[in-house]
C-alpha cells in the first residue's frame, strides 16, 4: 500500500484562486518535503518541515506539518500559471532512514 | 551552488548496448542517490551511496550497475537493458544520507530503450 497518500490527484483552478494539496502518512515522519516537478524534468525543492506544528512560507506557497507529524498541507495563495506542475510530497519513514518515499503527486493546472 | 548536474539529458539505446549516466554535485554532499521515474509515477529509489560506499540497493537488476568514483561523482552503468527500463533517471544528493535530510535533484536523464 502507498505509504504517503496525496490528494487530490489533479487540480484545475482559475488564475488568482487559492488551493490546497494534502499529504498523509499512517506513520510519524522524520521530515516531510515538498517538491515541484515539471513533466520530464527534475524535482525542485520547495520546503522541508521537521517539527510538529511547523509552518513555512515561500512567496505565495505555505506548507504546514501537523502536531503528530503525519499530515502536511501545501497551500498556494492567488495561483498563477507559473505555479502549474506536479507537486510531490516526500518523507523519510521510520526504520528507513535516508530512503525517501514519495506520494503519487498532484498535477496542478492553472487556467489564465 | 545547489546544483546537481546530469548527463546526458536524453539517451536512446538498444538492448545490446552499454552506456553510462553521469551525475555530479559540488555542494560537499556525501550522499548520492539514483531514482527511476516512470511516466505519471513518483520517483522510485534505486541506489544510495554514502561516503562513496553503496549503502542501499533496492533490489535493482544487475543490468544496472552504480559507481561512485569520488564524493562529487556518481555513475550508473547500463548494460543489456529492456524496453521496460525506459524512464526518467534522476540523481540526487544530500548532506550525509541520514533521516530528515533535504535531497537536491538533478534535471534527469530521459532514457529510451529500443
């Protein structure tokens, strides 16, 4: 079974709208990462969250990690076409130090 | 400099060919990774090198042979591949290879096996 569940699988929003992507694990995580990927290209690191309750922001993107360190959300405010791409959450799971696993990704389309 | 470079960007090879993928980083990282990513799927870990030693091999077929000649360089030697091995191959690096480390990814090599 998938160890990191991401939702939604895909998302189409109008430019200027806000959106949220979720990532859930059944286990407590060492750290939770958010990456963005354009199709066929490498992963661009966005943010890493390690502490329960932690929240980080970069430009119009905010990521939060819940207190139990099992769920994270990525929120984009006032979306722009440049935000389009595949968003992947990744994490190190207990007993798998250094072996990052990824969610299936969320494909975001932003309509101008 | 937070860049991981990969060459070539694209590679087409026959099932009898031998080729190599190259990955390089100059961030002083001591852990380097190879991932395989099929279309519309997340990256799957293949190998991890930590301090130039292979620390994780995720049961990858022997037709894939990794090599870490020094702390900045990681190669993936390919031999007798199958069409199902066609994928995007991603290299990444991190500080030491421990838990909770940010991995920095290269742009990938898109491999097509005919």
